[in-house]
């Protein structure tokens, strides 16, 4: 089976998929449109947020090209997180996700936290209060755009 046929086949077998590739790069708008076209109306995409949001060390090369040029990096090529960079990345990411949302195919956004994550140390999650449910943490996003499930690992 060719790579461009896999999602369509998968969508015939299942009703949803967890998109892991978004942890490493923001999908191009045309790619997300192809995802929508290749799947039936009832199909849902649960999407991992980019690693920049998850307290993982992020290489600049994993950012969209225009943000790579604007991002400040350390000596090893890792991005220095700033509020401006996070906001710009969020706008790009949510732009891609808005296609899924408009098509009624966006499930949840997943935040894969670093094993070093600690709510006491990382206060950047703001007013969201994770609640342990099974092996995941859930909380509502303040924007109302989605429900986020926080899973460590």
C-alpha cells in the first residue's frame, strides 16, 4: 500500500486517529485539507500539540521556516522559549487545526508533557487544573477551542 493510501484505508477500519507527527512539525494547510478529503465525515483526529508547548527541549529546525529565522537559540540549536515565540507558534498551529475544526473532524488536542514536568515547577499552564483520569490528565483549555488531555511521557 502506498503512503498516500494509508489514511483512507485506516479511516475505513477506525473512527479516529491520534496524529503524532504534529509533535514534531506543524502540518501544511494543504496536508490538513488532504486529511479531511481522505476521511469520511464521521472521522476524528486527536492531535498532539507541538513539542514547543510541552516543556521538551525543541530544536529550531522543528519550527515552521519563518519562525526558525525569528527564534533565538542556544549554542546547541535549541529554541529559547519566549511568550512571543509561543504565541506565534500557537497561531500557526491553530491555523492548521482550524481546517479540521471547520470540517467537524477535530477531536482533542493532546499535550505530551516531558517526563521532567512538574505542576509545581511549570506554572505556565496557568489556571488550568489537571484532574487525573485513568492514565491521563484532562483540563479544559481557557480559550474554549478544545479540551486538552495532558499525558506524561
